[in-house]
C-alpha cells in the first residue's frame, strides 16, 4: 500500500481544532476566526453527530456545511467533518469539504466503512480514520484498507482511545500500544491524537497531548469552543481557542539522542508498550485485592480461617504451569504468586480485623 500523507510535515505538530458540534453560524465563525490566528492546519466541526442514545443533540445537519463554506471563504482555513454514510459523503463533497473523517462508531462496522468507501470511489478527497470504539487493531486496519481500495491514497488515522468498563481516569482508555503497532505496520501513516475524546475532561488534555508528542505522533485534534461550559455536546472536554493555543505552545517536542532515528523511535515505542502493560497489571492486581477483601469478610462472617492450604497449593501448581507455557520461569512464577498470595492474606486479615472491631463496638 502506497499511503500518502494528508499534511505537509513542519517543525511543529499538525494541528486540527474546532468545536465538537457546529451549533450556529456565529459559533462556528467565531471559533474559526480565533483559530485562524494560530495558523492551524485544519478546522473541524461535527455536522452529523452519532449519539449513544436517541434524544441527544445529533447535529444541525446539512445547514452546517454552509457554515463551513463560510469558514473557508472568510478565514482561508481548510475544513473537515465526520461522515458515516454515503449521503454524508455526497453532501460534504458537494459543499467543498476538504478532508473527511470516519468516526469510531463507523470504523467498528465494516458495512458502514464499505458504504463510505463506495461513495468515495472516483474522488481524491483525503480521509482520516478514527480507531474503532473497541480495541481491535484488525478492524482499524480493515477500515484503512477499504478506503485505500476505493482509490483514496491520502489517508491519516486518528487515535481517540478505546471504550472500557470501569473507572480508568479517561473517557476512552488510550491503549497506546495499539496505535504504535498500527504505525509499525503502516509506517507512512500520519497519526493524529484526539486528546479530547481520550480525556473526556479538560484538566488532563495537555498531559495526553504531550504523551502523544513523546511517542512521535504527527499531530493533535482538539475540540475548541468559544463558551465550552455551554457547548451542546461534550462540554467537559472542550476548551477555548486561547487555551488551546497555550496548550500547543507549551508542548515539548522531542529530539533524538542518537543519529539513528529508527533506533530512538523503536525504543520509545517499546518502552511505551511496557508502561501501558505495567499499568494494566497494577489495575488487575488492584481488582484482585478488592475481591480478596470480599473473601475476607465472607470468611469472617462464616468463621473460616484465612489460609486455605489446599486451595493455595492448587493455585501455585496450576499458575506456575501456565507461566512456563508462555516462557516464564518456575522461579519467577513462584516468587510472583507468593507475593500476590501474601498481599491477599494481608488484605483479608485487615478487613477481618476491622470488621471484628466494629462488631465489638456495637456489642
């Protein structure tokens, strides 16, 4: 695949910004004029908004495309919007939209991607493809291939994080190792970080943007609004154009410590994968201890001792064997499992003692 870049490489990151949703002509133009002063590369605005539940604001529709036309004529900025079906594609192209993007809910469905791809045949419009909502690299790759097979050569991808059950501190968990692997398989792809959808809140936007730059991503897509608190959609993750400009100016752009660029980039990518896995391991261990706490209370209520030797021997034997099958030594597995087991015992003892004290106070 001879994928070509959408953007011209500069000394600074590629910058895409604009409101989550186009709400009014005034709101769109006000935002665009403020961002034009920052020399952004592409102005974004959602015209059709796929929402999780009906009844939510689902975009202004075709009228918003005329507002994007005004952005082009009055500011000179190029514009982009999301498309999810063939009708969206036809309308966007008819109104001169410069770049299209596929959202996460579209990328997850090969039928929808193929419909968009069929509508794009015979055109040369550049396309950006967001990752699917679930962490499935093959779905993301499949979307790229379908768009490329339609004759579109100028393709970029947008990393917006992945859905995850439970509290992680993110709206969508980054899982940086997935876009890293995508870049390894498609070295010519430009990768844009959508820090707005990863974060879901303003206070960590800069941290995620910096992480993307540290990983040598090509740019950012950030949602900006003249009055973020009163935005019609995703208010908590939007920032003003002024704050966005400060965020971009504060980014630290890394330089290689060696002349071998491939070595440096590979090392950063591999270390990032390790950091991500370590975080997952810690979260998993934390959840394991929460279950141990529940077991401790259950044992206390039923007057059962903490240590169950037979159960512990079964765990040790079974898990050591599993570890050896994936290349982990018996010594390592034994040390790891004994440490985890001891921490579980400590947790159970603590919750049992606290519960016992509470019972004594009540008595």
